[in-house]
C-alpha cells in the first residue's frame, strides 16, 4: 500500500470547515482533528492532528484513535467514486498495529472492490516521518444519500 502521497488524486473539498469530511457533516472529525487531504480514483487520504486527549498512558496516540482514523479513511475510499452521493456503514474492520504512533498521523486507503452495495478496502497509517503505524482491511455498505443530505 505504500503509495506516496503525491500519487493520490487532489482533494476537491480542500478548505472544508472543521466537522466536514469530504463533503459530509461529521462532528467526530472536528473532535479528532481529522482533515481530508485527498480523495478520488478509489483512494482517500486523511490526516489526524495530534491532541493530548488522544494519547495513551505512554503519550503515544491511542489505538482507538488510530482505529477511528482508519475507519474514516477506508470508508472515504469506498465512496470516493461519488463522495457527496454516498454514505457508508462499517460492516467489518480488522486492524494490525505495527508500531507506536506519535504526532500527526496520515491514513491512506484504497477501495479494492466496489459492488452495488458492498465495498472492500485496505489502508495504512503512517507518522509524518514515514513510520508505518497500522494496517487495516474493511468491508463497508454503501448507502445513497438523499439530495437534502448531500
């Protein structure tokens, strides 16, 4: 998965307000300092700004925060073909923690297969210095959004 950031598509949602992630309102994105950096072509990239509230007892980023970051990134990759038309629900998420994460973390994800209603994705989290922090795979249900929700 180690796709350099520069190879991911640009973000048509650049400059979104806090609490909006790739066009969808998500209050958790504000609370976790998530910002969508790139989306499109079955890929998504999200940055999580470090906050002391996300730290574990050692001062590293808590595994639960890393799991949430990966969940958002994989879900975003699954709806990257039309980000404002679809929401997703997580069916399954499997994580493998590789090393401790500190500072801002960057998740990149790729939708491996998209069916009519179910999609499969994989992704990773790296620290800003490139250290691999975690790997994930997930299964997601695509749900069309009504025009009032978009």
